[in-house]
């Protein structure tokens, strides 16, 4: 099963972080999938908005530190940088649905969203 689930329905693309056993910590591969999905959604006239969500118990623990240390970004084309460029310049409404913890980049990526829905147990932390 993919670590990023992509659903298209009624003009809305939903990107679901799907690595719950690792608290949805983000890997380079996940950043690449997210960057590609945002690029496709931006170019698709049928997509009117994008929603980013995690699981009802955790949004994201931030970067997967082991993955980040084993394969740090080596160029401006690294998946993490493609994702950051894609989210910061996304031309359509970008919505986040946050339940549970959002840590590190799990919080900072929200600053690029147009609207954030925070569930009753949402918690935000930037330990860096």
C-alpha cells in the first residue's frame, strides 16, 4: 500500500498521509509523491481544490529522521524541495485536515494552506 493515498472526487483531490505505524513521518519518497500530486492537481482544470490529511490519530510526526539522515537532499531538485516549491506556490485552494499531532514540518507545511481544520485532539509542535 502506498504511503500517500490520492483520491479524486467532485473536483477535490485528497492527499492522505498513510504511514501510520511511523506516525506519518515523511520520507523522501513521500515528498516526491506529494510534489507530483500537487503538480498534477495544479495543471488539471477539473481539480478545484486539494485537501491534505493524515489519520484521525496523527497528522504527521514531521520528517523521518532516519530517512533524512541516510539520504539528505543533495540538490534543488530533491523531493523535499520540489514539495516545498509546489506547496508554497500552489495556485488553487489548499486545505488541511489535522487530527492528532502535527510536529515539525507537519506543522510548518500548514502555513502554506489557505484553510486548516483542526480536530479536537489536534496539537501543533515545532521542536526545532
